[in-house]
C-alpha cells in the first residue's frame, strides 16, 4: 500500500476537473485556429469556440462556488485559526 509523503497534499477532484476543462478549451481553440487557417473557412468559429467557452465558464463557476463554500464557516474546510478565533469570541462575549 502506497503512502503519501507528509508534506504532500492530495489534489482536490474539482481542481482536476477544472484543469482538464481548461486544457481542453485551449486545445480546441488551437485546433480551430489551425483548421481555419488551413481551410480558410470561418464557420467553425460560430459553433466550436462559444460552446467550449460556455463549458469553461460552467466549470469555473462550479469550481469557485465549491471553493467559496469550503472557505466559509458553514463549509467543509476552513482555517483552524479562524475556527479557534470564532470560538474564543463566542465564549468571551
């Protein structure tokens, strides 16, 4: 059984999805530009580019919404120092 190094964190699945969508977006844009240059036909711009950027916008929105929820008090993960400070404020006031 493999174990991770102590200082190495596991990459969140949402970051992997976001990176994959970003790489796919860049590759579609490059492929479209190359094919448009080779064929001289601009019609793919009307379909390919908007659709891939809509997918990127959706992935970005979900990624940042998830990160926002994780970093707030009601979320899954938040800084332990922030939690301790919040607890101290509740007990002192």
